[in-house]
């Protein structure tokens, strides 16, 4: 069994681009939770991070939009956003194409995915990586779920992707961490930016850490859009991680609405390797 | 249908610094590569961020066009609100507005 850690985290670009505009205490607590996740990943000896995100038209457009895609490049690059705006320097990010190939082949046994030999990360990947592997020491396997443009796949397909990823990860000898990014209520980059439906977010997070499959798959896009805004279509990423870690109850390491970051920022720990499996 | 090409142009600009430089040096040539209405070309050229938002341009694309056009965050948010006042509700697209009174 090679999954050594799994969790989710927020990826709002404002965490870095408008970082100092937030309540200082909330920001400090959020960064401490990010750092706890970083230390847990490093402490588990992760040799790769499979990061499931929702990109925002950095690589994929409506001319040929993949529902699910997995990177298989020799290296990645990011962020595509203006680094002076995002306040994250552009850099190359290490990959592991051999591991990507093995994971893709295994995932394809049950879920069809596209693959990409070129991938420019946007804030959906770059903001979490900035905090979770700031020196970019751990190879990344990017996974994208289309959460930006309809038609989007139903949530039970994200659940299926999570199961397939877990099986694939378990088939690899490498120690692998699995991280999902994004996904609470937000109305990003619109005049409604800063609206947060905290009650909706906390209910969702309770379902996620308790891996309530039926409750999670009962969310409809109509309800999600009404209650959580267009940004909340990203719940597909966290549903995927919940499926991959169904056997364990998770923990909330941070969960607070931060309006200047335009969402409820959360850090969830959804899987830690049982002590009897630690080597 | 033309909204698709407005968004495709912005997608290309966001992804490719070389194309971005070319665009700001010679917009009319770049416009010629896309199927755009006169209203869309005018909105892109000014730029009229509020009108582009009302047209339905996905805000994940529009935000970066505003930034590369010199808008800071408060100016960008205000431009969309001004667009609603001037042109009316968002016409189409995923990021339709609620009441436009976010916390920022």
C-alpha cells in the first residue's frame, strides 16, 4: 500500500496575491495548517504528490475540454499568472513521467482519462504547492477535473475517479501523497467575490471528513450553484479525495471563512497511513 | 457564438506571453484571427471590462485580461459593477451575478 497521506486544501489566488489584506490571526492559522500538511507529507516520506485540482483555462479550453486529465510530462511550469500579481515566482516543477504512465494505465482500467505531456500550472496547483512543497522538492502528478465549463461530469464520476486513483496509487511501490484543491463556496472574480456561504461549507466539510458518500453524491449542480456559486463546482476535487480515502474518518485542520480570499479556506486531513503500515 | 472566440482570445493571451506582447503591439491584427463582433472588438480594445463581463466572458479569463490591462483588484471589481449599471444584467455564461454586493 503506497498511499502515505491524503488531504484537501484551498487554492484561492488571493492567499498569495492579497495575502496581507486578511485578518492577521486567521492568516497565521491558515498558514500554520498549510505547514502542518507540508510537514505531514514530508514526514510520511512522500516521493510524489498526486494533486487533483480544477484549473481555470490554463491548459484546457472549450475547443477540446477533457473531463479528467492526468499529466505525464517530463516537467511542469507555473504559475501562468503574472508572478507579480500572484506573488509566486515562475519556475519548473519536477515530474515523474514513469509513475504517471503507470498510474494512468491503472486508472484507465475503470475510468477514462485524457493525458497531457504539457501542462502549465495555474493558481489551482501553484498556490498549494507554494505552501506544501515550497522548494519544489517532490515530483508532482497533476490531475484535472473540469469544473469550469458545462457540461461537467456528475459527482459519482468524481467518486469513481477517486476509487481508481486509490487503486492505481496502491499498485505503485512509491510512497505517494494525494491532495485535492479548491471547492468550498465562492463566486470568484465576479462582483459577488467575497460572498461566502459558511453554513453550506461546514455541512459539506462534515460530509467530506465523514466520507458520507450518499450525502456527497446527492449534491446537484443546480443546488451547488445556488448555494455555493460557480466556484463551488470544484467540490468534484474533494469528492474525489473522499472516495479515495473512504475507509478513514478525516480531520479538520483549518476551516474559516476569509472574505478577502473569497472563500472558506480549509485544510482537511483525509487519510494518514495507519501505524502498522509505517515502514 | 462569438462569445466563444472572445474567451478563446483571452485564453491564448493568458497562456502565451509572446502572443500577449504581440497583442498589445498590434491588436487589430490579432483581432483578425478571431470571429468577433464589432461590439466585442470595441470592448476588448478599450478595454471595457464591465461590458465584457456583461457579455458573459468567464471571469476566470476576464480577471487576467483586466490585470494585464493595468487594473488592480478593486478597480476590476468596480468595473464589473459599473458594467452592470451601464449595460444591464449578465447576458450569458457560467459566472452570472447574484446581487453584485460581495464582501469586498
